[in-house]
C-alpha cells in the first residue's frame, strides 16, 4: 500500500487526478490515495449585457439627468417619474427608487440660496487644492531626519507653556474665555 501512495503522489497532476477518479488504475491504488479530491463543477458565467443594452441604459441615465436639471427637480424624483413612465425591457415593473436622505435635501436648499455659485465653487476648489498642497508639504517635512522629533518636542513645550500661562489660575482662565468669546463675536458679528 505504501508503494501505491508514493506512485500517486510522485506522478504528474493530470495522472494523479485520473488515477483518483478511477481512470485506468486498480481499486487498491484508489484506496491508498485518500488525499485526492474531485473539483466541483463551475457555475455558468453571468449573462453578458450587449452593447446595445449598455448604451440604452446610459442614454436613459443621461436623459433623466437632463430632465431633472431642466425641471429643477432632484435626480431621484426624475428617476422615479421616468421609471413609472417607461417599464423595463422585460416588461416587468422597475424597482422603486430610494428616497433622498434629509441631509442631501438640506444641502440642495442651501445651494439654491447661494447667489454667486461660481465664487463658492472656486473657493471650494481652492480649499481642496490648499489641503492637498499642505498635506504634501507636511509629508515632505515628516520625511526629513530629526525634524519630526524636534517639531514634536516644540509642540509639547508650547502646549505646556500655554497651559501654565493661561489655564493654571482662575483669573487667567476667565480672561482667556472672555478673549475667545470676544473673538467669536467679532467673527460672527453677533452680540451674544
């Protein structure tokens, strides 16, 4: 029996699979090879969409977006209207469209109130570019030898000095709180 096991293990993969399935070997060798396992059959591939189906779906999405922009309604509402008007290709009714979250509605209302959308968009892009540039600068500084450690020590020292100077005694804490409130009121322009 030991000899039959060695023969199955030493032979090539295709021969070993054939021997384990019973193709041309004796039953004595099959009993000696318990480690051989058959492979499960593969599942059929998913049905591929034709180019026409993909193009049709894309055109429907574009048309839905154009309609929503022209009418001023949200894309989800336009999708629901389009889905009700035109059933799917199989003749079955389309799935219901999920409702837009409340935060999206709030953001849309806030965006509609903005008068100078170009300036706000420009500021947003400039902010993203500034964050990206700052992140690159910080990572470059972080790669320099000894600099991150020195900056960390400086930060810890300044934090300690600030706490000692402004937070240790009650009159200094009250003065700091009054200064923060004053600055907050100057920025917002309120008289709280």
